[in-house]
């Protein structure tokens, strides 16, 4: 248990003890104690921690929250706890102000934990995070890029929060879009081998597909024309899909993303899973026939309209395949399934959760994180086209332009449900105006302090010999308090699916460090203070390193 968890547990037991005393003295009447929160208040003047128990007890106790809070305040006993004072605020929040002593455990905890600091206790819960899952019909675009950064960071957060996590990419290698893709590739092949054919009106016209066709010609020559059409089409699409999926894997790997599972949609068609789930839903009465097609009763689960799952030609829709895929996820034993989707999939959420419920699963076990669009800016102007291809800017071009670290950091800085304006000029800057540079420079600056110390023959005393109470400056105490918050920030970010919290956290910690560094000397003539500050620098470095690691961003030692 880390220092902040110990404090929270201590405050929690103090509140429970006061409630039980109040009940035994007939001062507050209640049947059971609600699950109340003790958390860091938004405003510093409201103390170190705030408790909402009085507000939650009001209806049950039939008393005003503030009256309940006043009773509890009278009955609370600190009993050696690091509580300096307790106040009531607003409608009945109980605010705890702690003395500095509880901060003294933090350096030892961080120093001993090293790269494990921020990790929470293991949970018996298996989580799957599915993200990007781009159609293998073209290059990865900015939406895929943001989804990749958000999904991978979220998976990192969940792992550090104690969950068993699997990352998964769903390969859309079946269905209508693959038919269109095959039509497009075949037409390009025939055109490039001298045959006069028309390109499909709804075909994929990207220049990258022309490159793929040229690779097909390099492998097979012009002889595919003489093969039966279905055989020719199969060879073309198999080659193209393999090349595109290989491109996706390599590009995402260069973005710091590695998947545990690459799941093929095609496999669901081949093993009969889709029709098995269709029949299961039909037997349960959730599917009906109308206008020659088969429909899922999604309106029974709050959706605006029912949805086709089997077309009149007998072909399952993408939605039907998606239902089968999600049943497969739960059959593999995942307790919690998380999808990262683009905001344009908003209408798909209710029907997907409805299908999960129809299959007998708790829809609360499925969470869908929607992300808004990304707009690229250069010199104040929106960038829509790639200089290289004349089409939209791809992820690999972005990495080449600004680097993996800046790209990942910028993509998770904002809440996924907010639009993101990505400033390419800012992302390239090596200045403190650039957020990722600002944080990385804090880490590098601390490393330089230790290099300077070694050059001067200065070594930090043993951890047990250092007097933490030497750290008395407001900036020092603020840093210790911020570092103490890190494990809880991980826990909250996991619980609320908010990867942006970690980006904001490490920016705040870097700001506290830079402020301290600009006003105080680490290496000085006071040996006890110097040792305490060297230890402070080391735990700042560890925490920044660990937070950047969660974000998939490197922590350089020199810049």
C-alpha cells in the first residue's frame, strides 16, 4: 500500500468510526453506510482530501447534509493520524487538512519502487482493449493515429491499475468493403497490364494501391489475366491484404504499438460463427423478417430503429458480424471489453449494447470510447493533403514529420471526446512551448544534475540516512504531494477511461519541477539539505519516467 492509499484508508476508517458512534448515540439514523468517496478536492483551499459521506447519508438519515457533517466532525478522533484540522464546506463536504508528516514516507516508497511506482495491486479482472481496427484498404490516417495513441495508452493505464490486459486489432478482411477493394485492385491490375477497363465508381483510388498493384505485377507478371476470373481476384486480394496488413503492423510498431491478437473477421464467416449467433438471436425472438431481409429488434434496447442483420441476398451485414465478434470476445473470458471508435460510430453504440444484452451478457461489461476528429495545422493553416501522395496525411508521414513522442503526446493531451487541433509547427519545436519537450526536458535536466554531481565527486547519502524533514519549502512540499497522487491518478484514469489525465498529470509535475529548479539550488553547502534535494530529484525523475512510459513516450537523459 502506497502512502496516499494508507492515508485514504486511515481517513476512511475515521469516518466509519464516527458514523458508528453517531448511530449508537442515536444522533444519525441509518440502516447502512453508503459507498462514499474521499478524494482530492479541485480547490487547494478545500484541504488535502474531501469526503462526500454527509451528502450521501441525507435521504436515509432524513437530515440535512451539513447537520450530519457537523455531528461527524464532533465525533471524529484523529488518534495519531496526520490530520491537522477538519472543516465543513458548502452543503456538507468534510474537508481534511493534513500535516506534513505523511509526505515523509513518499520518497522511500518511490525510490524503492523504481519503475513500478504507480502500479496498483493486481485485480482478478481480464480486460480487452480493441482499437484502430482500420480497414486494410489504404494507409492509416489521423483518426487511426489518434485511436492508436488513445487505445495503447489506455491499455498501459489499465495494466498499471492492476488489470490483465490484451490489446486486439480486428481485421476487416471480409464483407462489402473487401469486395470493393478487390474490384479496385483487379481494375488497376488490368489497366497497368494494358487492358482497357473502367475503374469502379465507388472504388478505392488511393495512390498507395497503385504501388501495391505494381508489386503484384513484379511478383506475378501479366499472366494473371489468363487465369479464371475468381482465381485471379483471389490471388490479387490475398497479396494486397497481406501487404496492407503488414504495412499496418509495421507503421503501428513504429508508433510504439504492439498487439497481442490480430483477429480476422473472415474467420467468423468461415467457421459459421456469424450464422450461429444469428440463429441464437432468432430463437430468442430478437430477429424478425421484413421486406425480404432479417432485422434485429434494437428498438427493444433503446435504439431509435431496428437494424438489418441479414440482407435479402442472404449476406450478413457488418453489424451482424460485429455481434458475433463481440460474443466471441466474452466467450474468450474477458470481464471488461473496451472499444475505441470514431465519433461517427455514435449511433452504433445502443444497438451493440442491445445485442450484447440479447445474448445474455451484462451490457455494462462493454464500454465504447468515442473520439472526435483531428485537424492538422501548419503555420495557422489546416493541412488536408499529403505532399507525397496528394491524399490525406498518413500516420507514417506524421511520425516522419514530428516523431513518435510528440505525436503520441499530442493525441492524448485532450479528452477523446473533444476535437483535436494538432499544430505541426509546435510539435516540432525544441522549446518549452512544446508540451512533450517541456516534460522530457524536465527529465533530462534532472539527469544533468546527477551528471554534474558525479563530476564534482558528490554522491547522495544512503536512503535511510536522508532527513526528509529538510524539505520545507512550499515548492518541495507541493512536489511531494503531486508525486503521492500518481498511483491514484492511474487508478482514476483506468476507472474513467481518461488517458488524458496522465498527460495533464505529468505536465503539472514538470511545471512544479521547473518552478523549483528556477528558485532553489540542489547542489549546495548544506549536506543534509543537498541529500534531501537529490533524493527529491530522483523521485521526480522516476515519476516523470513512469508517466511518460504510460503514454508511450521516451524519457531522454540528454536533450
